[in-house]
């Protein structure tokens, strides 16, 4: 089914399968597609964020299961805290899946990575549908699920246009300046490969 996603400013994307069918004002898209399902979101529709710290957040950090919160807390574990854990492929894969979900909840639609050497992590990223961009070396800054908190310029994915992959995110902010001030925790929806993979409850 063709779905139109629209933001508070009336900007919209028409999604068919895994692709963008059209982009433009909501009223124009509706005029051409009167039977489309419409999702109206608060805030602004963006192309989605690129997290520059893919390796650091997925291969060099452990994302605790909620059932481990009493013992390990809820934040990613690195360094000595990570070294103290007994990690195997199953645990790395589960951690990476949780890490990806937390990235999606921050409007991330792609990650920048060097070679992902851990097969379980690599499989989790591939199955998620996240875009992956190569990189040389480390990007600097502080690895964070919120790209606005990493201390580096924020990178957005390429603008969505007809024929491009249906990857984008919506943030509950009135404009881009407010988004930068409030951070990616304002994400209300993330779409990857045409699927609504995160929706704020």
C-alpha cells in the first residue's frame, strides 16, 4: 500500500514498497494519490541522521538487555566494564540488535563504519536495513547514540527524492535549529526500506 508521511510543515514523502514514489507538499501528493494512507507526524521530516561511530557503538560497546538493568544499568558499556563481561557471538549479536534499535530511536538511518569484523554484529546491521558508509580511521568526537551529542558536525543522509530508498526520520521540533538544540532524542518516527521501524509511544 502506498503511504504518505507528512510533517507539521506540510512537507511529505509518498512511499511505495522500499522506495520514495514522490516528494513535495502534502496537498499535491494527496491530489495525485487520493487513496493513499496518510501518516501525519508532529515536527519536521528529514532525510535521517548518519551516526559516524558505527564501530565504536556496535563492536566496541555492549548494550545491556533491559533484564540486566539492575546489574549493568541501561547505558552502553565500554572499556573495563565491557572487558569484564563474558562475550560470545550470541551476546554480541543481541547487543548489536539492541544498539541498532537505539540508533533508530534517535533518527539514525545509516552508520559510518570501518570494516565490521564481528560477524554477529555485521549480520545484525545488515538485517536492520541501515545504510552503511565506509570510513578510514576513527572520526574523533565522543561516540553517542545521539549524533548531536558527539561533538562533531551532524551528518544527514542524502535528501529523499523520487526513486531513492525510503529511509528518513521525523523529529518533534519546529525547525532544524530547534532540533540541533534539543537533540535526536526528539525522534518520533524512523523509516528504513519503507518500513516504520521506530515510532515513539
